[in-house]
C-alpha cells in the first residue's frame, strides 16, 4: 500500500483525531516545534502520535508530555503508537498516553538516567552504576565476614574472638573499595535518578496507565539501559497496551524507511487525504487518482518512497526559506 492510500485508510478508520509523526531525538527544541505545529494544525480533540526515538533529554520529554496533554485533555484523547524505537526519554513520553499501540518491531526502554563519565571520549554510564557497585561491595563484605567467622570457629576459637577477627578482615576489605566511591558523585546520581521518578509520576497522572510499582521497575530493575521492553513485557508495566491497528500498521509500513532508524523528523503533521482521494476510498476504488485537483502528478500505486520524497522536498524548501534543518510536515 502506498503512502496516500495508507493515510486515507488511517482517517477512514478514525477520522475524529489528529495524527502526528515524530522520528527525532527528544529535546527542548523538539518541544518547541511540537507546540507550534499543534497550535497551527489542531483540528480535533483526540490525537495519535507516531513516536520513533532513541531517547534524549528527560526535561524535554517532560515538556513534550505536558504539551500533548495541554492540547488533548480528555479521557481517552491521546494514543501513542510505537512502530519501532521508543527508548529512554521516549518511554517517559509514553507514560502520558491513555493507551499505547506497540508494533511487532516496537520496543520501549528502561529509564535509568545516563550521565557522562567525564572522559575525553564523552562516554556515558548509567546513574545506577554506583548503586550497583555499592551493593556488590556490600554483598562481598557480608560473604567475607561469614566465611572468616565460620572458618575461625572451626579452628576452635570462641564466637566472640572469631567475630572480632572476621570484622577486622571485612573492614580491611571494605576500606579500599569504599574509598574509591565519591559521596558527592553518589548524591548527584541519586538526585538525577529522582528526576525520572518525579517526571514519571507527574506524567502518569494524566492517563493513569502505569501499573503499580511499574515506574520503580523501569528505573531500577532492568540490568541494561538498552534492555528490550517489547509489547509482551510492556503489558506487565502498562494497563492499556496492545498492537497497532490495521490502518496504523499499514501507515508505518508505507514509511518504514523513515522508521527503521531515527530519521530527524520533528512533529510531521499527517494531513487528511484530499476530498477526491477520500471519495475514491469510499467508493472502494482499487486505484488511487494520479492527478490532484490542481493537475499535479501524484505518486502511483506501489510507490513506497512517495511519503519520504514529498517530505524531503518540502523539508528542502523549508530549509531554503527559513534556514531550518528540521522537517515538520508530511505531504498533503
């Protein structure tokens, strides 16, 4: 199915909502673009957001979530569709939705805060690394204490003397390990981790879609920042989550070349089909019209690049006239 037919099917399935497409890093700039585009193009009281992102700034994610709920307030008014990537800060945005649609290739990600290590290579690590390190050291000290206590008791020493000796050995092990931990750095990372907790709690108040303890699980319980949270896993975290609808899937298939990776498309408006095309759909026409109302050539049936080509053409015009590198509209 080509792009135009997929859009027509999308509006035929539910024409009482706005549709937007985002494939971009989460940032405050994206929040500004989203705010302006919704103000200009909002037609309905409901919306579906197709979100594709590797993540980004949690502050920007919070602003985006608030922005969406400022414009689409009612119960059941906001749906977020996830055809592929929705990692890190994207997961934070997903919490604001009333329900989630996750495709067969879609995945969310944990919310542990990522911080720069301070090296010249600008490497990043999880904000939970120090907590995990402290836990590992504590367990090692406990095991050492019990092992020494047991072995010295087997030598015939009293429990009191064995415990004192075990404590000295454990302290000797713990001292060089804990001395490497910076308490100020630990406090900083704890504070950063609280950002995800506070933002998550506030955004979830709109749709109340998170299950009990799901936020804590997203922040603390996954072993890797890249851990895959697919649709099955997401059902353990969210109350209302399911597959993409048939029309949503067809739309995503028609622009999969823009979804397979994060493609730097910020808040693309998905406009309703032209009246002539909508009529053709209602009449069950097997072939879309190749001529628009002004006589310009439309993409032919099976042209899988139609949506991308029109989008890139419009993006190029916008950059020439505004000096912008952000794409904001899908073709009419």
